């Protein structure tokens, strides 16, 4: 497997902070994120064209777009210090910043229905149901904060929280969990067709802090998305961070602390490895392009690297 890279510079606004998440604009090869300090930007992954807009309240964490084609202008944006509406055309906030009832440092947001968003912390034990009309908090549901959510055939939403070793089925209309399934500890699953591919491993408790632990990955595992039965697995290095998804050939792409590995879909054998020149802050897969967009840590300066393979 052959890798090639493109590197794009971004405006340097600061070298402090934790860094923002990379979000793909639907129907495009563009990445939406924030610069240190909170200014929104959009970058075309293959031309490097960059637009910079106005600031939101902190680093971008997640975006739920009004449509899935990229042609609708509006979206809900979750940042470190609140939730707001944004315009993709002007890359600016179009509503007040909402914090009431959300708490602080929320990290994940998903669309649960046409009426409701689900917002949670990265490793929390609850998810807030939030109105897509006005951003009001509707209810807090006790469940492991999901890293992956998808719709089941019966209309329920299934949320994977492998950090808490649980998969929860949510009835959005009733605003309650109707089933909880015990799983192995793990991290960062991705839905690939009718399967969920995840990193599973060993829980390592932190002696310095109660109720805090890490998960050391040891296996790459494919589960049936509906029965939750494990289908196949293979050993994986402890430096694996997240399953990014599948490329155009169905190969599984895994982000690591220092690069990316591409695995055969049937055996999970490693087909190719890209070693990055610096530690990674975030990674975003453009599966149909056999590409991944990488962001380094804020302390290393601002820039994106696009890695393509063939």
C-alpha cells in the first residue's frame, strides 16, 4: 500500500488549548472546525482552500447539520462552553450561546430525531435530550455517554458506551432507556454496514482518582450491530485510539497516537501503516476518497495533513 500526503497551513491564532474536533461537511470533502480561540474555519481537504469566520464559545466539539447534503446553510454547533446555531455560508453564530441546563465541558452531540439532539460528556454517565427547535433541555437520561449512536429497525436509538462497558437502547419519544446490554470495556466504535467495529481491551483504574479509569486496547473486534454478537477479532497495539470507519474497499481504518493503520476487512490483518511526523490531536476519515485528515496538537502549531492511500 502506498501513502501520499498533502499538508495545509492554517492561521496561527494561539498555541494554547486542547484543540477542536474535525467535522466533515455533508456531501463535500471539506472539514469544519475551530482555530484556537474559537474562530470557525472550513478547509477543503484536497485543495487546501480555507475560509475563516467568527468565533463560537470555545473549541468545536460536534455539529448536527440541518440536512445531509451540505446544501442547507444552518446547523447546531456544540463547543466547549455552549450550544448555538451557526451559518455555514458566513461561518458565524446565528443565535445566542446556550448553556442553561447543559452543564460544562460537554463533548458529544448526535441527532436522535427530527426534534431532538442528544448531548453528553466524553465519558459521562448521562445524556441530555435537547430540542432542535430552540436548544432547550428536555430531559436527562441516565445512560453511559455514547460514542456511537444509530437507529434500530424498531425506531429506538442504540448508543455504544464501551468506556462504561454498556450498550443502551433509547426510546426517544418516551425519553428513557428501555434496554441495557453488558459489553467488554473498549473505546471509539464505528458503524460499518451492519457491523460495529471497536477497540476492546483491559480496564486500568487510576489509583489517584476514584471512578476514573483508562482502557488499554488489546483487540480489534467486529460485532453484529443488532444482535451484538462478536463476529471476528484480531490483536491490536496499545497505541490504537479509535476506529475511524471503512474506506472505499471496505478496509477498516484505525487511528493511532502516531499514525494510521489500514486493516483487511475479513481478517483485520494490517495492509498498510502510515507513521505521522508528530503526535495526533484528531483524525477524520473521508472513506470514499481513501483519505484521512489529521490535526496535530495545538502546541505544535496549526495545520492539517491529508493522507491518501492506494
